[in-house]
C-alpha cells in the first residue's frame, strides 16, 4: 500500500495558518492569559514555601494563606517605603514643569543669539513643537488608560489564580502526566523539574539584579544631590528588568529631574553614571546573576521582547524571557524539536 506524502507547501500553509490562529488567540485573550501565566510563575516560586509548611503539619489552606500573606506584606513594605517620595514627587511635578519651560525659554534665547536665528522663528518652532507634543500626549491618554486598566485587572486576578493554582497543584501535575504515555512520564518529570528550577533561579536572579541596580542608581543620584534619588533609583531598577530597552528608559526621568532642579551639566553626570552602571550590569552583574540561569542568545532575546510587547504590552515584555526559557526546556526534551532548542540557546562560545 502506497503511503501518501504531504507536499512541503501544504505543510508550510498549515503551519502558517496554525501559527496565525494561535497568535491571534493569544492577542485576543490576553486579559485571561497574562494574569494566568504570571500566577503560574509566582506559584512555581512560592510552592516550596507552601510545601515546607505542609511538611511541618500545617493545613494546606493555612499554609497557602500564610505564604501569600508574607509575600503581600513584603510587597506592601516596598510600596510604603516608596510612597512618601512618590507623593512628594507628584505634588512638586507641576513646579518642575514650570522650571522646565523657563529653561526652554532660555534655550530659545541662546539659539537665537548664537545661530543668528530670529527670536520669532525660534518661538514659532517651539510653539509648533509644543503643540505636536501635546497632541501626541493626548493621543496616548486613551491607550495609557486602557493599559492601566488592564494592569489593574491583572493585579486583581493574580491573587485569585495564585490561590487556586497552589491548592490544585497535585491535580494539575497529574493532568500533565495523563496527557502522555506512561513511558514518557520520566521525561515529563524532567521537563517539570527543569522548568521549576529555571523559573525560580531566573526570578531570584532578577530580583537580586534589581536590588543591586537600585542601590547603585540611588547611591549615584544621592552623591550628585538629585532630588527623589531613592524613588528614581528604584524606578530605574524596575525598568531595567525589561531586557535591552529598560536601561535606556531608566535614565530619562533622572536626566529630566537633573536638568530642572540642577543644571544641564548635572544631567550629563547622571547620564554618565547610569551608563557606567549599565556597563557593569551588562558585562558583570547580569551575566553572572541572571543570564547564567537562562541560556537564551541575544538575537532571540530581543525578538521575543519585541514580540511580547507587541502582543501584551509591558506585561508581555516582562514575560517574554521566562516563557522562552520554558519553551527551550521543552524543545530540548523532544527529539523532533531539539534543533529549535539549540537555535534558541547561547552556543556562541562553542562555535568559536
């Protein structure tokens, strides 16, 4: 009996349609999927603590409640530390804008005097630029409010999902086992163990990196005498978690504060300080603390970060690297997908 071989173009078409449908579903259902993924990741991190309490004879519900209470208290402590500076910053922000406009007027006069451009033309250009900026800002208000709303939904759903996932963890693990043949259970357990290990080590490394960067940022800003140094340092460390793009974003606000409250020369010092911190982070801190846990090459790291931002916004950018790491673990344990796992990995040192 002759077996029918499916032509390559048919396989390619089916794969393209399947990928398009899958990505469309991910985009449409992001309000459900994003908090669910965050909850699974947090459950992987917190489950050892829950298991520790259970082994000590504690009731499972009480163990989960106590673990979540400790996590929320730690988060509340961090928020309380930052709240005083944040409230003061929001109160003085209009005054900072007024100072910025004064500096902008002085800059217009300097351009007019040094480049033989009439003050009328400079003012006209400045007004047109301000109008364009205001128009762009108004156009961004709607999407920003939508993003804030989606983030609030995520924050509400995560605790609910997290409790349910921790409570039904044995059921979920058994479900995964039943999806595969008994002969594959050892490989399935290896994937689950490797996934848990990577997620835990990656997040712990990420938190440690953020703590180091926050201390370095805040110390540099305090030495330079920049206002709201601790708030700006922590905010920059949080942005720095976004791979490759966070470091650029983290320097913008401190530079603005330095220009308004100090002088342009201080803004250059801020940029220089943050550049040195980024150099240390990229070449020493991040490779040792974070990148060693997740072996994803730089090319695909950038691609998945951009894809995560396109699909799910800022939450997707944070999720992109750990999800790719999980995919790599799965690919490395399936014979037909091992080349894809190799492609995602960081094998440059072996190829040199």
